[in-house]
């Protein structure tokens, strides 16, 4: 059990940060809604995430691959905690948006940094189980976080919840301090004299790596496509449930709980049977059945059929995510993982904004159900491509890549 000491500490930090993230998101939504009463103001808040990714991840991968990842994670958690603690002190709404944008910048950089650190910390044979445990914690956070937020709102105000999240991120920093350093000391010296030319050269390195390892690139593009479709389709989900299916607020809460139950069950299956479940099978099964779940959801005619659909989505998406994450950790060299993820996430964020805007406008001029079904069937085609890719691929043929490649 001692070999799981550090992974469990890392999972504890992830769990605390995830619960705090839900508390922060709900609290900030309420604060801005109370200030403005405008759904557009809330929509703008959600657009800050992908915009921050585009602004930061063009250059952050070059930073991540050249400095100590644990220290960078600690710095980013401290930075986000500090910005969150300033939100209740903001004199106007514009300052809240600026702080929220900075927090999203920190989160956008933290994600690839944590992926690099996890890959180095977790032994290859334990990664699939670790990723399943991580999915389990994330799903628990999506269920527990809103409950904690509601309790804090009852005890105080949304600002109380904001301060609690700042404290949670400070606790995450303390946990990171107890984790080992997984980077060699020479990484710190290579960030000196960082220039735009270095960033451009890093783009060339990732482009060449992607060409030489086209199978890995195709798998990553499938993963990005899954995220893009899910984000765009999910933007219609609440309106479809409330306006088309006429589901009450209480039943909508139950619907989200059923989705979380699907994630939890899938996570447990992944944890128990991690040795028996092939990574490529998780990718193919997860992608195709997630898309089928969305087709069933937008074809639903009531609460029961919608519940079955969201359970399928929760079950399948966890299999897919576990498979994709494990595959990347096993096949992308850690000395370029930060740049690879960051550069592709910029493209992903731009496509998320575009497709979400298209589906939103289409649902305004048409109706929600047909738009949701068209998008879901397009996602289903992506699922078929995923099945064909993982069944027809011969696996990755990695080359030894250095920072100077």
C-alpha cells in the first residue's frame, strides 16, 4: 500500500480542488445573476474558460516542459486562491470578470501541468486505475460540491462560499508540498532567455512529432472531438430538459444525480477491472456509447427516458476519458507532454467556442430538439471513427524525442 501513498495524496488534492471548483462556480454564477439578472452575463462567464485557454496555452506548454511541474502547480493553486479571495472585495462587476479570467488562465495552465506531473509520479501499470479513481473523485465532486454550496448559502452568502473555495485551494497547495519532486534539476535552467522564437520552435517540434506519430495524433484528435461535441451539445441540455421535456427543478436535480451515478458506477468498474479492460476498448466503447446516450437524450419524451439516456452518458464518458488519459500518459513523451497538450487545447478551445455558438444560434432560429439530434448524430459519426481507428491501429511507434528536437 506504501506505493500508493503519494498517488492518494495527489488524489486528495484533486478532490479538494474539484469540490471547491464547483462551490466557486455556483457561487460566482449566483453573484453575477444577482448583480445583473442577465442570462447573457452568465453566458459570458462560461466563455471566459476557452478564451483563457487560447490566450495562455499558445505559450504555456513551452514553460511547463522546462520548469519544475510541482512548483508550478503550487504557484498556480496559490495564484488562483488569491484571485478567488479578491472576488468579494471587487468594487464592480468588471473586476469580477477580470479576476474570473485570471482564474481561468491559471486553470488552463494547471491542467496540462498536472497531467505531466501525474504521468511522472504514477507508475505505468497503475495509471489506468489512478485515472479511474480520479474520475470517481471528479464525479463525487460534481455531486458533493453543489450540496456544500447550498449549505454554505444557507449558512451565509455566496461570498462565504467563495472564501471557502480559496481556503480549499490553499489546502491543495499544502498537499502538493508533501508530494515528491519528479523533475530533474536541469529543467529549471532551460527556461532562461525564453523568447517568442522558442515558442515558434516548439510548435515545429510538436508538428514534426505529430506527423511521425500520426496514430497518437489521431487518438488525441478523437479525444478533442469528444470534448468539443459534448461541450456544444451540453450547452442545450438544460434548456431542452426544462423547455421541451418540461422537467421541474427538482427532477432536473435528480437527472444530474443520475448522470453522476453513471460516472460513479463506471469508475468503480474501471477501478476493479483495470487489469482486464483494454485501453483501446475503453476509447472505442466510451466514445460510441457517449454519442448514443446523447441521441437517446435528445430523442427522449419524458423524465424516465431522459434519465436512462443521461445514465448511459455518465457510464460511457468515464470509460472513454479513462482510456484516453491512460493512452496519452503511456504514449506521449513527458518531456514534450506539456507542449503537446497545450498546443492542441488552443485549437480545441477555438472549436468549442465556434460549435457552441453555432448550436446556440441554430436553436434560436430553429428548435432545440432537432439541433440537439443533428449534433448528436454528428457525434455518433465521430464515435464510429473512434471504433474504426482503435480497431485498425497498430499502436504507437514512438521515437525518442528531446527538447531540442
